[in-house]
C-alpha cells in the first residue's frame, strides 16, 4: 500500500475526506458499530457534493460535532492492489477544532473518544498514522 500527498488535484478526482480532529487539545477518534478498532472521522463524497461540505457532513455524522472550525491540509492518495483495482484514489485531508458536540450520535458510529493518546488498534493502520504524520509535518497537530 502506498500513501502520497499533493497540494491539489482536479476536483472530480476527490472521492474521500479524512478529518483529523481535536477538542480541547485532545484527539477525537471514533469506533464504527461493526468494528473493534478506532479511526479518524471521514468518508465518501456524495454525487454533486462540494468536498468541504463532505468533510463537514462526515465530521458531524461521525463525531456529533456541531460547533467547529475546519481547515484544509492537503490532498492524499492511496494505491493498494486489493482496492479499486490497484488504481490511485484521492481524498482531501482536513483538520478540525471541535468546540461542542451533540449529545447523541445518529450514524454507524458506536462511540467517540477524546484522548491524548493515539489508538493501538487502528481501523486503517497503513493509512491513518501516515495522514497524522503529514499533518504534524505541516504544523497542524
């Protein structure tokens, strides 16, 4: 699996978003109802959806964030033999500072955690830590 970073690509190539989020200086991670691992908020872009709107929607759906600031970090890509026929797929990486959350989650996410520590059990261990490293390198985390 290969993860690369770009400043920009054609908008129509952006299929995904990942949002590295913090609240009160701590990381925000979520756990999907069907998994025993942790991940950062993110997901697929809907047809016709603006990529920033995708990020805002996914952040809300997966964390319950209702008051937040969000900034674009960069484009990322993933190339994996067992995914999308080995073709490079692109997404936008964002950073969000969350000020307040809804009381209840209304999505496929079972729960969230706000913590100083990174997960030991990542949902996407070959991707998400690399996204965090790039965000740190660029001064976001």
